[in-house]
C-alpha cells in the first residue's frame, strides 16, 4: 500500500477558487505533476499518462474541487489492450479512443475550468512565486513522478526531463537555492529535450526529501535515509 500522505484539508471541498493555489503540500505535488504531464486546451485543463496511480491522484484533486460529472476521462488503446482491464473512475464520464499503434493504455483526464486554467498557466510560467521551503519537495516529487527517472541502485542518473529550456532553468535555480550545488541542466538537441540532473553525490539526499510525496519512489521500493533529509530553508 502506498504511503503517500495527502497534506492539508482537501477532502470534501467544493471550492473551485484557485487564487491561493497551491495551499498545501498535496496541491504543490499536483502543481509539479501537472507541470510535467499536464496540458491546456482553451478552457480545459488536465494530465495525460499511462501510469494509473498518477491519474488517480490527479482525479482526487479534481474531485475535491468539482462535481464528478464535470470530469472527463479519455482512454487510449488498441483493440487487444481494450479487452484487458482498464481504469474506471466512479462518476466520471469516459470515452474510448482506439489506436492500432498503442503499446499501453493511456489516460487523458481533464475538466473544463477557466479559473484552473488561469491558475496553472500562471504558475507554470513562474512556479517559484508559489514554491518555498515548506513545499519545494512536494513540488519536485510531482515533477519527478511525471517526468523523472533514477537508476535501479538509486545512486545514479537522477534526472527530470523538460520540453522547455525555461522550465528546466527555473527548477534548476530552485534546486541550487535549496543547497544542491552540483545540479546541472543538459540540452539534448536531437530529442529536443532538456534534462535536469541531480549529482550522484546529492542524489540520496534529494530522493530522501521527496520520498514521502513520491508515488514512483514508493513503488520502486526506495528507503529514505533520515540523516540525509534536509532542513534547509529557501
């Protein structure tokens, strides 16, 4: 069972005012996850992923802000994949989109909300305005779960991928301010991606700090080291 703790009073809320978003560590995680895997389509906002646990977490966030019949789930897959069991979210309207080339079932969860579109678009352009010493590791856990990876021994190749150079540089600066002096950003021109690397000398500290929020690390069986958990204040 996952040990992820939803921080703050989010259960049962029907408040769709996002002026103070993110208000807690759970919403900071959601911001990081959406920055990694999210999209905006005019007045709709959501995430796309093949990882069911991440879809479920984003669903919990949306279901606490909107009535479930406002949420939409598009399920992508080929005929063979669709014969297997796939995710169904109670109360959410879902549709199927078939693709012969699909290798995994993919999910596209979204809601039509101009207020959420405005809030997330504003924060993606400048996440540092809402991220501080209290929520920085929840934010990076969301980023890591969405677009991060690590070697099987948890010591090497700790990275987060970005499609935007600006986004990579913003997160790089936040990491450096938080004490990760060896972090670097590399550009991969052929892949048209930018990668933020955490040095192997700082890797265990970073993973230990994001662990309590990271579904990916908990699934991989990473064990945090208490002596490496940071108390550094931004």
